[in-house]
């Protein structure tokens, strides 16, 4: 870990402040889907369950990526008129037939079958208050249901999806005994390398630990909880824009796309400057 880079990243996160991360969460494709489903009177526990399920299979996506995936989730949920756990399972089965989700289909199907064979769906829909008071319990149960470690990317993302569903319904975030890590994917890794936090090819555990340290230091400085799940929205959205296939290869063009996106989300220009400067001085490649 580069301590100088770490301090600069923490300062950039502090300048952004928690409100910026709320705005970024609201720009996440899954949050928009949750808000839409809730506005059409699909019950919150079923929306939350659907979010967790899709989080578990949100990997190896095809053309259109996460935005297309969550658009598919919304359209299928409306079409299926979700009112029961079985309806949620049927939705996920249809989602896995869509082109964007069809990569590693057998593996994803097996994972969903294991999840629905566990008690987790009944816990989410029937013991919601206990989960909201102790979300770490749910986090561990989800990991156990699919035979994965809690810190792995899809488990962490499933918890982020649940957290955002809670925020969409109740306008508050979950409070964890220990914070889930940032879900490490291609975009998170690339931003971590570009801003010099870690050298290329660092293990996933190092990436998780580094962003956890950023989260802890920024939370201490601001007096607000800026968890790795909040930071993920900034880092992931930045990676998507910087490596948009429609963007020109030159880093200035990529940064222009990102800056416009962040301003459109509603973040004030003066709050963005330190983060954008980190990227401007970063290690870009093609």
C-alpha cells in the first residue's frame, strides 16, 4: 500500500462527503430498479430478496453490463407480477436466460438453486426486522448458502444490493458490526491501480484491505460512516466511464466523460476536484 497515495485518496473522499455518496448510490443501476419496483407496490421484502439473488449472479455479464442486467430485472419483475418467493425465483430463472446474464449460466443456476434450498429467502421475507437490526447475520447466511467466503465479490455485492434496497424503501443504510468489503471487480481494480494505491496485479485481499483503510480513515475524519459499499459506487461508476468502449483512448476524453457524469449525478464541482486530480495524475493505459 502506498501511504502517500492513501492519504490523498482519503482527503478526496472527505471532500466529497457522505451526501455525495448518497447521490452516487442513487445513480447505481440497481437502486433505480429498486425504486421503480417499490413505486409499483411490489413488497419491500420481495424487492430485497430479488436484489440479493441478482447480486449473487452479477458477474461475467454480456453486452450492456450491469445497466442492461438491472433493466432486465425491472422488466421481468413487472411482467411476472411478483407477490411470492416462488415468483422471485421464477424471475431470476428468466433473468438467467437473457443474453446479458447467460455467461456461466449453469454455474449461476446451480448457485441460485442452492440459495433457494437454504432458509435465507424465508429469513429475508419473514424475519426482516431481525435482519435490519443485525445485517451481519444475513451476510454470513448468504455466504454459507452458496458455499462462499463472506468477503468474495458477489457476496459483498449481494449485501450492497440489500443495503440499497433498504435505503430505497426506508431512506437509511444498514449498520454492520463489521463493514462488508468493497466488491472487487475489474473496474474497482483498475481505479485502485490508476490512482496509485496498489501496484498492478495485487491480490484481491490487498485491494479490499486498502479500501477498508480508506473507509476507516475518511469516516474518522468526517465523523460520518463512509463504508466501503458507499465508496464502491464512486469507484465502480468511475471505472465504467473511464473504460467505456465508446470513449476515446486518450485519458482526457475519458476523464471528461466521468466528470460530466459526476456533475449530472449532482455532486458540486468543488467537491470533485481532489478526486478528479487523483485520476488526472494517474497511471492510465489503453
